C-alpha cells in the first residue's frame, strides 16, 4: 500500500482518529500522526485579478471529523514513528451519524463493504431498524452483508426464516455464533482483502465476533440488559483493525438509531433494491406511492412481489417531494 512520492511524502490509511491524534498504517509501519495546521481551517482567498492570490480569512470548519477512520492520507515522516498528515485524499464513501448539535459525524469512510450485525435473539432483531441500516448503506452505494449472530440461542433451522425478508431481495445473510463458531470460516473469507465495517445496535455481538476471529484483539464486551433487552455500549470510538488474513475491519460504536440524511421518497426508494427498478414506471411522474392509481410500487405490493412491511418501512422513513418531515 505504501507509495513513495517525489515530495518525500507517503500514502497511508487512518486506523484510529481520537481527539486530534491519528494512528496511520503505511506499508508495514504504524505511525502516530498529527494534522497539519492548515488542514484544520477553511480558507477564504482574494479574488482580485490584479493581485496575487492570498488568504483573506481562515476559520475552523464546523465539523469534528476533518480526518476520519478509513481516510486515505498523504503524510511526511517525522522521528520516533511519527508523521504529519499533509493531505486528505478524496473519499469514495462514508458512513455517518448525527453528531453534536445535529451535525453529521463520519463513523468510518472508504469502505468496500458493511456487515450489518443483528442478533437472532436477545435482543431480537427489529425489522424496521434493519431496514434503516440497509437503506443507509445503499445510500452510500456500499455492498452490504447481514450477519445473523447468536445463532446458538435458537434452533439453527429456524433462523433463515427470520431473515428471509431480506435474503429474498438479494442480501447475503451469514449465520454466526461465537459460542459454537458457526459461520466463522464463511465470515473470515468474506473479509479478506477488503475494508469492512461492523455496524448494528449495541449488544448484538460485534466485538465478540471480532474477538473470535482474532483472539489477540481482546476487545471489551458486555452482556445485554435483561430487563430492557437493549445492548450496553462497549465500543466508544471507531477503529480500523488490520486483519491477519488481509484487509481491515472497523469496530464502531453501537448505533441505536440511524437516520438517512436525505428523506425524499424517490431517493429513499432507490435504497430499496426491490423497488428501485420500478421508479419511473408509475402513471404519474410525481407519484407518492400512496393512493395514486397505477402506482408500480403499490401494484407490486398488492401482487406480493414486494413485502408489505418493507413498503410500510419505505413510507415511515421518507416523505413525498416537497413535504416536510414529521419528526416523529
């Protein structure tokens, strides 16, 4: 991965980003890096044709993730395994959540794939939340695989039916258990050579899965709360972990809620693979896919080609063009 440049800079991959400190892998080296000061600010330049270009104003950007886990960066080497990040290369994808004061906070970027982890039981999967995670990944055009974890809590033959609604529309489902090591070989094979992220609610076993694949990681885990059956947050910061088999995986903080930044119904419809091919085939160009006649999506629901629950999920997470979100 290391690339020598004529300016004595090298390319690296950000493994961790916490409070202005960055762990960057470049080739076989892992460096402690800081961020060049000018990357922390937004500059306004003069526009006069008669004078040389100069900075007229500099201010800190309204974001706390100038550099995020998964960023490809260009840096100069310092002493004692240190470096300075000089340039952040363009992102091809990102996975974000609402941060401080509603600002978007990048959890991890430049992913090849996302593993959405839900437990088969304890806590049982919330289908509406599964849809939200899938739609958010589709919005970034990231390949998505569902992990059905804690398979040891149910009869193995009963589990495919729980996730059939998503496998039927093309999502790959890997059934796993850290106790019986069910599916571990299949999961490890899917990780090789790619940058991946494990996302999903707390308590579903994301860190336990990684510990089983790579026992030396020793990521912290906790049991779920048996009164509410909600997971307890264990991972507090994202990190990109180099895998012995090749590739990297991000262990991210548990996300109880995930909202799409864009809620226009046409856009969200494209995030449902079974509905996307039907967009533009309704009688009316401005079809809201609710009560209009000859709606291609509604017709597919009525014929059983599209799950009625998935259709209700589309309506719940989207608003017609020009409408205001309900903030329910």
